[in-house]
C-alpha cells in the first residue's frame, strides 16, 4: 500500500516537474502486419453450411448483404426525415394568416403611425429609409458593426499567417509594398487575365457607370428606393470588377488595408455618435439641433443622408475586403 | 400581369430544384444567380423596390462572386476546364 502511494506520488511529481515520458523519447512499436481481407482468411473449423451455428450464419449473411441493406436503410431514413420536415413546414404555412388580410397581426398601429407620420417626423420621402435609419437606426448600426467585425476577424485570421511568413523569410523586405505584392502566391487570375482585352474594355466602360449608380443609390437613399446597404454593395461590385480586370494593384493604390480600417471605423464612430445624440435628445425631449429640411430635397431627412453614406462606406469596404482577403489573403 | 407573376414564380421553383439536383457546381451557382435576379423582379412586382435593389446587388452580384471564388479555391473551375480540353 505504502509502495503504491509512493509510486503514485513519484509519478505526480514527475508530471508536475516535467520529467514524464516525452514524445521524442518514446519508442514506436513496430506495426503489426495488416489483416488479411476476409476472403483470404483461413476458414473456420465449420466448413459445411449445416454445421455452422446460427450466429455464424448470420455474420456470413451480414458480410455479403450488410452494406447494401445499410445504404437502403440510410437513404430510406433520409427521405423519411425530409418528408416529415416538409409536412411540418407545410402545416405551419397552412396555419399562417391569409396574405394581405387587414386583420393580420402585422397590421397594427405601428405601421399606421409610420405611414401617416413618417414623412414629417423623419423628413424622408422614402419611408423605408426613414424607418431603418431613424426609427430603427440602432438595428442598422448593429448590422454595420457585425459586418465590420466579420471583416476584421477575417483580416486577422487570413492576414496574420501571411505576414508572419514574410517576416520570417525576409525581414528587410516587408516594409516596401512592391516586394510584398511580388511575394503574393501566384493567383490564377494573373494567368487568366493576360491580354484579356475584352474584359478590360467592358470593365473600363462599365465601372464608372456602376460607381455612379452606387453613389446615386447611397446619396438618394432618403428620396428613392435604395440606401446605404444596397448602394455599398453596388460600389463593392465595381471595386471587385476593377480588381479582376486590372489587377489588385490598381485598387490597392486608393484602397488598401489602412484606408479600409480608417474609413470603416470613422464611419462607425460617426454613426454611433450622431445617432446617440439624436436618441439622447429624442428620449429626453430636448430640442435637437439637426434640421429636418423640406421633404423631397437632397438635403433633407435630418441624419439619414450622412448615416446612409456611413453605411455605404462600411458595406463597400467590407464586401470588397471579403473578396480580396479570400482570393489574395490581403486587402 | 398575373400571368407574368405566375411564370416568374414557376421559374423560381424550377430554379430552386435545379440548383439542388445539378451535378456541376458551376451550373448550380449560375442557376442560383438567375434565381436571385428573378427574385429581384418579383420584389419589384410586389412593390418593394428597396428589397429589389438589395437582392440584385447582394444576391445576384456579391454572393455569386464569392461562390465563384470558393469554387476556384476548391479547384472546381480548373477541373472543369481540364475536362473540356480532354
């Protein structure tokens, strides 16, 4: 008993002080020879069918037919599960109130309030923009923050390993952007894009139009359909097209990691501060210094126009950042 | 107009089934793209142009580009090209 306790204590002490067995000191036992496939195994002592016991007969039968039956059961169960889920969902749909009925729970006083007073309370001609950027501006702030956080985490995960590799291999080269770009792993785009004059011609014609369209959608968000999110997505498609047609170096000249971080965080800060101000004054019934303007003008809607521009900047940068990070590993 | 809506809705259902049963991943992404485009038209017919713009920009544009990028990362685009050459 005493010996055992001593042994356990000795093991524990070794473990604490790090004297335990080490993986590099371990002797790898020689691998046993691989098992023969079951067809070449030496036969059991029962060779005749009637002499085999019931269990052995069952095992033999299972070896021959087991896989087939298992796959049958598997596919049958998956089909059954699908049918059950489809029936459940269809039953739920049948329980929903009819489309467009005026007694639906969605048709309550909130919607009437938005439609009747949304115009002069928010100053926006587009009630949807007034709704998402004035009444429900906190939700949109959360959306933008989530997008920005996602982009930053992707940047952290995909950007750090490459940077470490470069620092280890050539500590003197990582300062200059030229060598950084040259060290990028060969992307297939470079091979595909060589002498692709059709793509370049189409891109040079359409990129200005797409950029203009995006700007119009962002800036007129409070007057016409659209807004920060959709306009930012359109802007990011223009950036992606530019990167595909002319190379990432062209986009890198005016939009790099530094620009992305600065523009996105500044836009988020402006959004949070201005909306915090308006929520503070609104909740405490103070007089807000932000003018509403006349409905229909470009400078109207209070904070909606700057907020749209902020959201557009964040969305454009983030979506292009996703594309650049996943295709090249760097914005 | 009702007829157009029905046609578009039937096209949506056909697209949704075709995406899942298509063997070629590139075809799946392209069908998904057309699904988003038709969905944008349906949003306009349902009088919600805000959603239509977002659907066209995000669904048909950015999402499909990211899908193509994923296909290239897992080597499906090159694989198909080799098959055609052979």
